[in-house]
């Protein structure tokens, strides 16, 4: 998280032209990565409740969604990139928190 905060600080300062300090960039990054407090227990719960070998380790959120949404998540570009909803949530929080 420290390295990502440093990269974000450089991005804010050099590319965005925002006059910010490292502590602000690190705070934004730390806040964005708090989504792990939701995703990790949810992932552990899904692994515990699903029968052995049936949980999708690349996209565990698909296990709790309705069948219609699961078929969308398990096909197309989403499946090939193995990006889940929590990754999008983290990226959105990083974008919203940017001081640009």
C-alpha cells in the first residue's frame, strides 16, 4: 500500500498538477484498500459454504449472485480478465479520492 500511495502521489503531482503531499495520497490509497475488509471475510464465507472444489477462486462474488448475473460474469471479457466487483470498487474509490 505504501508503494501504491507513492505512485498515486507522483501521479497526482506530476500528471494531475495537484499540489498535494504524500500523507494525503497515502490516506486516499489506504481508504480505497479498505474494501478488503469486506471482500476477504465474504470470500472466506463463500469458501466455507460451497462444497469442496466448486468455488470459483477467480471470481468468488459470482457465487452469491442470481443465476442470470452469474452467466454474464462467467462469460466474455470479465472472465478472461479475472476482475471482480471489489477491484472496481477499489479503483472507483481511488478515482473519487484523487485531489484533481
